[in-house]
C-alpha cells in the first residue's frame, strides 16, 4: 500500500454520432460533414425538393449512445396518376410523374373540346381539365366519359341532357358534379376528376424504419420494422383509409441495442 490510486482519473468525452448522410432529392440542415458537428442532442432536418414528397421522419437526433434515433427518410417522386383516355380519343404519353406530358387527339373526324396537352405538375395534379371529343351529329354532345374511380348517372348526350357524376369511397370530386348538353354541342361546366384522398406522411417510429410503402394515397399501405436489438410493440402495418387517416399508430420500438444495421 503506497497511498496512491490504482488507476488514473477517467476522462469524459463528448459523444458524437457519425454523419447521418444525405438523402437523394432532399436538402439537409445543417449540411456540414465534419464529425464534431453531430454531438449528443444535435438534430438534423431533411426537406424534400419540389415535386417530391417525404416518407419517414424529417428530424433525426443524436442519442447518448452515439446513434441517431431514426432511420433516414426518403424523398419520392410525386405522381399525378393515369387520368384515363376519353371516349373516341387517343392519348399519347405514358409518364405520369412530375414533368410528364400528355397529348390528346380525337378519332372518326370528331373535334377535341378542352385541353389538347396536359402536364403533370409539382402538386400531383394534371394541368387543365380532361378534354372530350365532340358528338357525331348536330344537336348532340360528345360522350364526356366516366372519370376513373367514379360513376355517371345518365347515358343520353342530346340537347339539354343532364349527367351527374360521383366518386368512389376514398376519392373526392374535382370539377362539375352535374353537366348539361348545350346548344353549341358542348357540355356545361368542367370535366369531373376523382382524386384519391391523401393520408399524408405516416412518419417513422424512434429506433424503427419503413420496410415497405406504396404511397400515401387511399388504399396505400406502409410496413415498419424495428432496428436489430429492439422489439416491436403495436401494429407493424398501416393502411390509408377513405377518410384520409392511417389505421392505428406507428409501433413502439423498445429495448437495448448494441449493434445492428440501421439502413433503410
């Protein structure tokens, strides 16, 4: 016994998380890459660029164990969906995501009424309204068609004929719910469109990740899994419902983690 301590004093070091990385088609704040930027309780935020939507958590926080609390999100391209082809019309163009262009022409000598060209916009909507083709004889309006995911009451296209449109559950009507055949051979109002209800970003649980998603619109599904070393409590699959909400809630991931794969 020499009256001295057996070991030197311990050293307390700042906990750092590794660089979480950048997400394709997203902007990260902050953007610096040096490791000392990401110490305990530091957060980074991701914002998707225009024409992309966020799937997952936009905010990641460095934990006391040197790991980020969530997996990286994804920025997915916004889709306008297939608008369908009007009766007696021909549609060219098959790109339905941002920047897609569609061209319409009519067959059998009919005249196109409405927009001959439509563009998929950044908000997931097609520019203009769907066109239709003129009637085959005087005093007749052309068949305006039935919007995808919708239904129509009325099959007569003569002068003063009335058509009524409705949408299926999970879709909302944009345009005119009623249209009348006018003296000039055109329909009153604008072509109706049935737009899928959006449930929005379902989010990502802490210490979990999204392992499957086919979108955020009605009838879409999302599936979760916890990181290795964590256990799941709650539902691991959620569905987008007709009222624009996700079923259930994201699962809780609890437990101790020592190592694992934290990639999406």
